[in-house]
C-alpha cells in the first residue's frame, strides 16, 4: 500500500516591482537561461506534483499573467504591495475560493518567490520530505552566509529552536551578525491561510510581514523547524542587471556541467550557452561561443562550430555545423554539413548528406539527400530533389513584391552559377540550367535551359575607348598605357 500523500498547494509571490532592474519588463519576466525567471519557480512547483499553483501578480500583472498563460497556474492580483504577508494572503484566499468548501483542509502549503530561479526541485523535495516526516506545522528554508545583510535573520533560543525572524530593518547590531538567514521559502500546514489573516503591520517598514506567521504558529503551540540549504546560492535573487548576470552564469554552469557528465564536449564552457530545454546526444562537440536555444535537439556526434547560434532546430546524428552559422526552425538530416556563415531559416528541411556552404540562406526549403549548395545562394519556398547541384550565386526569386510563390526543382539537376529562378517554377529531373540564366519558364526533364543575352564580341573596342582617354591613361594607368603603345 502506498502511503497517503497530502495534496500540495503552492503560492508564488511575484508582485514586486524590481525597481533597480530599471526595465519596462517586470523583474520576474527577465529571462534566465532562456526562460522567464518566474517560470523556474512554476517548474519547480510542478516537479513536486503540486495540486494547485497560484502566482501572486501586481507590478506588470497583465504581462506576467500573459507570459504564464499556458502554464496551468492560477493568478491572484495584489493591487497594492503591502508586503509579503499581504501577498501571501491574496494568493491563499484565491486558492481557497477556487477549491470546494473544505478543500484546503489537510493540504501542505509551499511559498516560493518568483525571482529565485536557482532553487532546485530536489532541494524542495528533501524539504517536503523532512516537513512531512517531522509532522511539522511550519518549516522554513534557511541558509548560512558569512554576511547575510539584507536577509531576515533566524534567531534561535537557548535550546537551538527557531524563535523568530528579524528583518534587516528591525535588527540590532548583534542580530545583524547572525549568518543564518530566512530564504522566504516556507512549508506550512493548512492553518496558514487562517493565521495569515492575523498578520499586522506594526514594524519598521509598516508592511505585512509573512515572517510573522512564525509567531502566530508558536502562539498555537507549534514549533517552527528550519531546513538548511547546503548551497545558499540556490535562493539567490536578482535586484539589478548585475545580479541577473550572476544568476545566468550560475545556471549556465549548472546546465553545462550536466551535459558534460552526459558525454558532451564543451570547448570553453564559460563561453557556451545552452538553454535548459535543449537536448544533446552523446559525443556532441560544441566549440567556443556556441549558443543553443529553445526546442533544439542534437543527435550523437554532432559538432557545432564556433559562434554558431542554433534555435528550435533538430540536427540528426553526425551533422557538422561550421563556425558562424545561424539556424532557426531547421531540421538537418544525418551526415549533412552546414556553413561556415550559413543561415537556415524556419521551414528548412535538409535530407541526409546535404552540403550547405558559406553565405547560403534557406527558408521554407526542402532539400533532399545529397543536394549541394556550396556558395552564396538564396533558396526560399522551394523543394529540391536528390543530388541536385545548386551553383554559386543561385537565387530562387520567391517574392513578386506582393506574394510568395513556390518552386519545385527535380533530382539530379545542375544549376549553373548566378542563375535566378523566378517563382513559381518547375524544373524537371536531370535538367541543366546554363550559368547566368534568368529562368522564367518551366524547364522539362532532361532539358538544358539557356535564358540569358547572347554573347557578342566587339573587336578593337578597348583600343578605341582608352585611346580617347590617352592623357589620363598615361598619368594613372602605366600598364594600360604600355598596352596602348603596343597597339599603335
Ligand atoms: C523577505 C523576508 C526576509 C527574507 C527575504 C528573502 C519578509 C517580511 N521578509 O524579505 O525574511 O530573508 O524575503 O529574500 O517576508 N512580494 C510581493 N508583494 C509584496 C511584497 C513582496 O509579491 O507586497 C514578493 C516579491 O516580488 C518577492 C518576494 O515577495 O518575490 C519577496 O519580497 P522582498 O521585498 O524581496 O522581500 P524582503 O522584504 O526583502
Ligand atoms: Ca528580497
């Protein structure tokens, strides 16, 4: 028989302004390792199997709620920022209103902040375990720092039990020397909502302090327990952009370390940035300066060259992306090579063993097995059959100024350099297109299309031209002057 587990409800406090970010974006929406800060808290809550997650919004509420619209969370608006105690009350009241009568009974309540993205769900799991094992009414997540300035300090009694929390503003010099601090993460029993209604604002800041719950629980005859963090960085928040950069660096290191353990080579990990959502196969190699974003998946043995950026793309096994390439929304088949300086835009699908060279741009383009586009091309809204060779400077002109048109190019086609294929066009299998053609008619299978002005050579033209400019040629172009002499 599995043990009965009480439901867990989570209140995430995210109404604060974050003035020092000096930003139009609410603080909790600033991205860290690719996702808005607040979504890290939501993710941690959901990893714990939370029954309900309520996010308390205030500053920039519309923006925050819109950003979390697909996350299966509830929202509670805190119209005025009257302190953490008041914010919690807004959240817990919204929760009870959403639950059937008595639904809150017997639930554990977890409080998280929307601006501490480094907190690990494994830490929260251990804290929850401890809270339940002790049958605790209130568990505080605490940390220890040599200097805990800014935090509420944990004051313990002679027996070592947690007695109270003293805020920085209210602390005596002696209390300021205490290194144990309150992280602001709490686990409480179902009385929390009712007790929070009794919190007052008689303190240095005139705010409703959520930390007052501790005294209220103690008045009920309950002891508070502290669960101590081994790594105090986990509850680090960001007050300004420098703090944001610190969070980013710590999370990036954590993500990079995870990939290295799983068999990925990172050449200079400090300069490689991999968003949390990215999936990497074994023996992937990432050169310095690589950025991998969004729903990107790299198969085994993929190499991504220096300073390439890959977003929402799938690279199958053995793909090589060379330096300075930019891929977005692309699917690259096994064994293909791309770059350097290539740009694959959304809707690009490359078959196996495709070769894309420098300064080639593709968009909504399907290139079958073995297609080669080695240099300087634009391939938009096009389908290209197997083994076709796209010459340097080929442009598929997909836009007529108003609409986009689609082009089909068969297999085994040879497109000569500097050709323009004016969409919508069909080019049959095994056709040839002469270099420099402006292809404005369809090309049948096996045919050669020549669509360019016929060459005309005008004998003696240069001698007449430069001869008319002889004075200038003698001054500025000594080689040509000699050549002109020899013609006389
Ligand atoms: C609070 C704790 C302090 C703890 C610290 C940890 C109180 C009284 N003090 O301090 O003991 O060491 O967190 O960081 O709780 N928020 C709202 N609405 C409000 C006020 C705050 O949603 O009216 C949110 C903020 O957006 C933030 C969180 O609550 O996510 C904490 O607020 P903050 O002002 O940083 O708390 P402190 O007073 O610094
Ligand atoms: Ca704070």
